[in-house]
C-alpha cells in the first residue's frame, strides 16, 4: 500500500503546497498530491496551483486568520521560487 508520505515524495510539491491544494479543492491530501503532480506536468498547471494558493491566502485574510495567511504567503513564495513557470505575467 502506498503511504501518504510516499505520495508526497512522488510529487514535486511540499506538504504545505499539497495541504493548500487539498483545502482549495476540498479533497484529501492524497488526492491533492496526485492532482498537484498532474497539474505540474500540464501546460498551465503551475499557474493553476499558484492561483489556488492565492485564493487560499485571500480566504485566510477574509477570515482574519493572519497566522495562516502568513504561512500561505511563505508557501506561495517557495512555490514561485521552485516553479518559475508560475510567475505572474504582465499583460501586453
């Protein structure tokens, strides 16, 4: 049987990134790890994950959960550092 740790090790996301995807999609972390791995291999998947992280930050701010918002911002910064394809683009 594949463990939760195996799934995390299999995909190229951190535990915090997987948890943010899971919260955004309202799925179990194991399903979020599989989804995240799939998205990272798709053409606009990095941008999709970035948008999920931004949405989770906005939700935390709306709920006045400053500590969680800060943790999500750190997660987003790490994600953008590790996945430059997710960078915000300027409109032409």
